[in-house]
C-alpha cells in the first residue's frame, strides 16, 4: 500500500516501523525537525518536515495516490483537519487517534476510523497484565465479551478432555467457544471440533461472552487470576 503517516511521535514511530517492515510505500509528514531527521535516518521512507494541515504538504506527500492516511499527532484538532483534507482527495482509508473522548463524535460524523485515547488503552493493557497474568493477549468486544489467549497447565480441569466432554461436565458454558489451538509441532493452528482433545501447554484462543473471569481461567489451570 501507499500510506501517508502524519506524526512521528510515540504512536507514529512504531507505526512507521511496522508499515515499512511490511513492505509498504510510506510517506511521513512530521513538523518537528529532530523527529523528522530521526525517521529519515532509521527508515526507508520519504520524510517531509512540514505541517500536514497545509494543503501543499499533503500534495507533496502524494496524497492523491494514497491508499491510506493515518494521523497520529497529539492534537485532536490537527488530526481532524488532516482527515478532512485527506477526504477532499478521496483517500479510501482514513484513520486517526483520538485523545479526548468528547471529540469522538466529531470524528464519527466525518466518517473517520478511530483509535480512542491510546494512552488509556496502554494503561488498561498494563493493568490487565498485572491483574490477570494468565491472559497472554486479549481483545474486548462490546461491554463484556472478550477474545483472549491462554495456556493450558498440566493440572487444568480441562487437560485431557475433549471439547464435548468439557461442555457436558459444565467446564465450558454455552457462551464460551475455543476458537483455535496452537500446539507445538502443529502448523497451522488446530481448528477445534467437538472431539478435539485439549492438552497441557496448548495455547488456546477463547471467546467468552462474559469475559475472562477467574471462574473461567480456573478451567485452564490458572487460579492466580483473582484480581477483578
């Protein structure tokens, strides 16, 4: 893809790294000279030391040819202006970070995909890592549902049981699904069926309509998850 990234700060830099390593054609617009020089010295991409709210800067970045534009600055007003300008040039995929939740509705009204307050998301993730150490990774869906990854221990109640048996014994409620199983020596991951047996050291991807509550993580052998 041809991607224009606005901002090379704490969010923009990791994004630039991912986008360039993935083989995309990347153009970065950064108005701070030191940050712009750092990006130019570290990554194989075009860097413009300019103000992205200036129409000429976006034209120099090739906005008319862009497949996507991502605005990552620390000012919502700047991000909104950049997104509006990108819309004028028909960029098909426009994404922005939003720092103030009160501004979220503005971004929605102009039809921009958003990531709400990244600092809060990071803080929540860090707290979750301490409070729920059994969870390898997770994604919240709606208010309560989650998809999460968890490793099965040797003494787990579900160890050695098929999914059908686990359901019959009440270990897996109806609103919990094992979506995938990563097992050493198995590639790609196993798509589980009713007769699939869960084994110790399996990395499970689990969907739970009520989230990764301790009563559920206990099933996989993790009684340490007790902090709500």
